[in-house]
C-alpha cells in the first residue's frame, strides 16, 4: 500500500526470498554450525594420531585444512552474501513486514549482528592461522581450542536467530508483548533448536565426507581412516537428529492450530506435513546406511555414493523450512499483518472505503465501467501479488482453473462468490480486503487475464503512478497547517 | 511551506509504519553513521585494494617485485571484503529502521539492480579467492590470471553505483513518479560526481593502509621482495593516497556544486567546507611525505595524513546525514501527520464495522430457509451449485446421500474426508457454529 510494489511476474516474489534464504540456511547449518565442530574434532584426531616425536599427522592435517578451506571460502562468499541477500529480497518483496519487524526486533538483530561479526573474525583467524599454528604442539592445541570456541559462537548465532524465527510463528504475541523474550519462550523454540542443532551436525558430517572423497586418492589409507571417522560422526548424530525432527514435527501442528484464525489445518498443510514424514524416515535411513557403510566398508565409499545422501539431507532441511513458512499463513506477522502486507486492524476501514482510495500508488481511485479492468489490475497488485503471479509460478489464473476446470472459461459469478469467502475454506488465505466494486474489478481482471495472458510488471520496470488522493498537494492541504503549528 | 507547485501532484506522501522507533532517533542516527563509516572503510579497502592489485599485477609483467606486491595486497583484499560485508549489516538495519519508507521505496524502484548486488558481489568475492589461490598455479598464464582480477574489479566498480543511486533516490520522493528502473535513477543529479569522489576515496584509504601494512615491524619486507625496500613500499602507498586525494578534491567540489538545493542549508555547507579543508590538509601532508628525502621524515607524516583523512570521513558522513535530514524534513513531518490521521480513521472504522449481518444476503421470500440459503451462498456456493458439478458435486447429490442423516452432513462439513477420486478434497469448515450448520443443512436438504 505505502511502498512501490516490486513484482516478479514469472518467478514469483516469494520464490526469490525462498531461494536466497534456503541457500543461506543450508550453508549456515551445513558449512558453519555443523561443519566447524566436525573439522575441529578431526584436527584434534590428527594430533592424537601423531607419534610422540611429531605434533600432528601432517598428511591428515593437510586434508582437514583443505576441507576447512572449502568451508571458509563458501561461508565467506555465498554464505555471507545470501545472509545479506535475505535482507535485500525481503525488503523488496515484503517491505511493510520486515520494516515492522526491524522496528521491534532492532536489538535482537543488533545482537545477532555483533555475534555474526565475531563469528566472521573468528572463522578468519581460525582458518588463516592454521599453518602458523603448526609450529609447536602448544600452538596447535591452542588452535584446536580456538576451533571449539568458534563452534560455540556459531551455535549461538543459531540460538538467537531461531528465537526470531519462532517469534514470527507465534500466534498473537505481536499484539500483546512485542518482545524478543517471547521468541525464546514460545512453544516452538526448543523443538526448533533441538531439531536444527543435530541436523546441522549431520549435514556438516555428510558434506565433510563428500570433501574427503574429493580430496583423497581412492583406497588410500588416509581416505579409509577419515571416512570411517566421518561415519562415526554421522552415526552418533543421526539418532539425535531423528529425535529432534520428531519432536519438532509433533510440536508444529500446535503452533499451526493456534496461528490459524480458524483453528484447523488445511489440506495443503496436511499434504506438506505428510511428505515431511517420508523425508524424516528417508533421511534417517539414508544417514544410517551411509554411516554404517562408511564404518564397515570405507574403501568402497566414493564421491557418487556420498553426493546423493548429501543432496537429500540438505533437501530434508529445505522442506522443513518450507513447512515452517507455511505455518505462518495467512499471516506474515501472527495476528497483526496478513501475508498481503495489510494489517488486520485496517480491514474494517478498507471494507468501508475500498483499498484503492487508501493506496499510495495506484492508477485508479474511483472505479467506473471504463476503468474496471485497470482497477482490477491495481487491486491484484495491491492484494494478491505478494504470493500470486499473473501467469508464472502460483499464477492466479492457474489456481482458479485448478478449482473450476482446466481450459474452461472462468465464471465471474462463481469467482465473485468465492473470493470474499475463500479464507473460510482455505484458511491459509487472508480475507479479501476490498469492497464490492473492487471485488468485481479484480474478478473482471482475472477473467481477462485468462484470455490475454498478459503479464503484470512491477514498479522496478513500470515505475509508479501516484494516487492523487495521496499526493503532496492533498497532504499539505490536510496537514500542512498542523505541522507548522506543532513546530512552534 | 516551500513546495514546488509543479511537483506537488506527483509527489507521493505515503503513510509510515505505525510503530515507534526502537530507540531515540539521535541514538539510531549515531549508530547509523558510526557503523556505516566502519563499513565503508573496509569497502574502500576492498575496492581500492583490488584496483591496486590489478594495476600492480600488470606492472608486475615487467617488474617481478610489483607482482609480489600485487600478491601481498590481494591477500588483504579477501580479508577486508569479509569485514566489509558483515559490517554492512548494521548500517543497513539502521537505515531501514530510520528511513523505512524512503529506503525501501528506492529499493523497489531500482529493484532488479538492487537485487543483482547479491549475485554480483558473490561472484566478485569468488573471483578474488580464485585469483589469490591460483597465483602460483597460473604463473605461466599471466594474462588469464590478470583477467580474473580485472573482472572482479569491474564488478566492484559497478556495485557502488547501485548503492549510491539508492541512497540518492531515497531523498527525492518528488522524483519517484518519474523513475522507470535503475538506469533512470542513475542519471539523477549528484550520483555520478559522488561516485567518482568515492573511487578517489578508495585509493586514498588503500594508499594509507599500504603505508601502515608495510610499516609493521613484524612484516618482513626483505624476505618477500627482491629489490623493493620498506621505504619504497611506503612511498608507493603515499603516492596512491595523493592521487586518491586529488580525485577527491576535484570531484568533491563538483559534488558540492551539483548538490540539489532541496537539502542545503548553512550548516551543511559549513560542514562540507570543513571537510574540503581537511582533504586539502591531508593532501598537503601526503605530498610532504611523498617528497621527503628519507624514511624518517616520511614516517613523521603518517599520523597527520591518517588523522586528517579519518576526520574528513567523519565530517563528510556528518554532512551527508545533515543533508538527508534537511532534504526529507518536511516530507517526514507530513508523513507522520498523515500516519496519525490514518490510524484514527482506521480505529473509527474498527469501532463501527460494516456488520456481518449486512453481508448475509437474506432473501425474505425464502422464509425459514433464508438464513441457511444466505450462509450457503457465503460459504459453499463458490464450489457447489444446485444441479451441476462446479468444484464439488451439486446439491442434489448431497440430498440423496444425506436425506435422513443430518448429523452425517454436519460432521462432513466440519471435517470432510476424501470420497471421490476425480474431485479435489473439500476443506473443513469447523468455524461454523452449530446453529449455522443446522441452518445450512436445513437448506441443503430442502433442495429436491
């Protein structure tokens, strides 16, 4: 309403956020939180394995250092940039919600930032001082201790960010408390942390094994030994990851129930939720198989054998994130702001006046038979475009054709009956905010869209049209004097 | 009111987010400027460092010591870039909080370019690592190796234009209505001179960093270089700083002249003049260091150059903030007043809502089926018609199944299962009350 609408009409706006966020979470979990303790542990094993006259097994140490190099490069490039990228994409797609969240969570994110800066400094020191620490046993052990310290620091970033994530899923709290403390105490916090921690360790171990197979020669003793140890790492974390996943899986519907205005799970959620079950079972069995194979027949472990479980376990996390996102619907901030970025409390006003009148950027304010379609396009942009496209992913024509039959001409009357009530049956949808005329306009627009398949350009391409009711002229007329008076 | 009459009709006055700032504005501003200056220093070391690496590696084709020098600087770039990114998050958060409407609007209007920063910088970072780690391996493919860093430098030179365009565009809501994508926003006045001043600043900061880096006692210059001495490297640093300062002076002047009048006042000009003087002072010291005839004399200038540069950065940052406040002041006041008025309007509408009863289409002609019919229309009619299949089966079929089983129908509506293979599953309606369910079933079962 108050921001120019950035819109990707094919890819879907939320997809952009999801892609960036999921890459970031995977790198954060698999290559930082879970990987660093794994590397530190192996570095320590390298010292243990060396004879009395040596500081460490150097061949071993070099391999672990190389593995760390990959982790270091990826986390400080793709990892760091996707982290910033989440801010960028969310600001583009969902400015009202992220703006509101920052105003309340400023300190939480500031703290997160300090921990994040510390983490980057520590990870750089850990990696860059590796070789110089190899001079004496004392400095080597100090380096290993440093690695342990770094592991804890990265885990702490997770402790904080999970709290922010949990808060966003927590029903109603926004309106009552607005404090981060709620993030820590809400019912989904502990399950999430308990799930994410061992899964990160698991991912770190599987990714580590992939690197081992890439960096060592086939059948070399080094490979056999590192693979076997890696197998033990994976095997010891898998049961904990399974327990965490089940705990989280069981806690999720509770959060879901409380969040949904109508207290039911939708079919779509049930579908995701079912898939998740198979993923939990699949990922667990696969990890156990990989681990057992690695311990039992390490000489037979190779790149192709590891890459499949590696991708699957990373995908496992991805689907969990998807479900977590879904739990939030129809809100983006529970009980406060719907996923169309409109505040629940303003609905009464929009119902009364219509939304176009209050929109800062729209090319139509008063709907007439001549501008009906154009008006509908504006209403679509303002109320649907955060999740739906005209022709791309999750397109509006597609969702209606799915209901009323593929290729059949859409019936305006049915759509007009459906839209004002869709949130009753499809509880993940926010209620339609507009008035009756706007409903007719959007229905006419969707109907025309089915025929023309024209695409809808966002503000980044088309620019914006300022609503004459919301321009400077009106503002000065209405508030100019009071602003002057208040200054005196 | 100083409002340009021609622009009032195309200048939007949006509403702000109706939430208080998390802390006093002065503190937020302090955090913004402080964290931004830290961030920008590392950005300058990253951009300047990669430019110098490229320049030195090319010179290194003829003189091996330059190649070694390029390698040494390349090693600092990959560290400084990590700092630049993480330190950037705090000012980003702060500007988002303080200037929510302005910053996000500018972001959206230049959306594609703004997003492209992420993949572009990621690629540039990966290139700097590739360049650093293949220095020896690609020693015999020097031109190819140089082109890796050249590509990274190119990206590093493009990205600041996107940032500058955004922080510039956010100051001019009266222009938003005319912007169509990044390129049109790039051509707004003041962006280009500020960009060129920034490139000068990158060289300035990198030059003085090189002086410090090579002056550290623990840094063993004689083991690294064939002919370059510590003093030779310091002179190189001062040379780069002097060139950078020269560019800053020239383009700084153009920045000042081309500054749109909107945000200027005497304080802004005062601060900018102080900044300009600091630049000249820094240049004077830097020149003295460069032309000194021995290392000792040269070293004496180090702190003078460094402090005057840091002082300039602080003053310049302050003048930008002052300009920003001045430029947006009136607009922000109007926006705040409007936000307040909207909140009241919304509250009033909430207190006397358009009632739900009005939403029900009661048709008196239907008698005791009227309410059921209206409820059916509201909740069911988008999927069910009387005689034909729509999304779900027609009412007639329901009547056949549930004729003597009202409870069965109610249970189904509350929590449906999946019966028909070729139909999508029906969502549940547990939100309907018992009375509503009775009305609906009464209506459904009345259809013959």
